[in-house]
């Protein structure tokens, strides 16, 4: 079963960003293992999760509004 958000380019980009963030986090020094590493992974994961969560039970118009607000928040 395919979810509505999985068809969105922005969700695909968020997943690519998440993969890249994990690669970068893996390269950080050990002293950052529980600080920056963890924060980077959680922040990048939350973008894709917010997109997925925002798509459940919404009309296309509501989802568009939600994604617009999410994008505005991310870009600030």
C-alpha cells in the first residue's frame, strides 16, 4: 500500500536528506557521538516524519497548506 505522502517529491527529498545526514553524522568524531551526531539524526528524521504525519486524514488542500507552513518553518 502506498501512502499519499510517498508520492510527494518533497518527501523523497527529505528522505535523501535524511540519508545524507546519517552519512555525515557517521563521519563526526567520537566525542560528538551523543551530542551533535544525535541531534543531527533526530532533526533530519523529523522532517520526513512531519511530512508523513501531516498527510494523514487531510484533504489535498489541507495537506498543501500544512506543507507550505512546514516549508516556511524550515526555511526560517
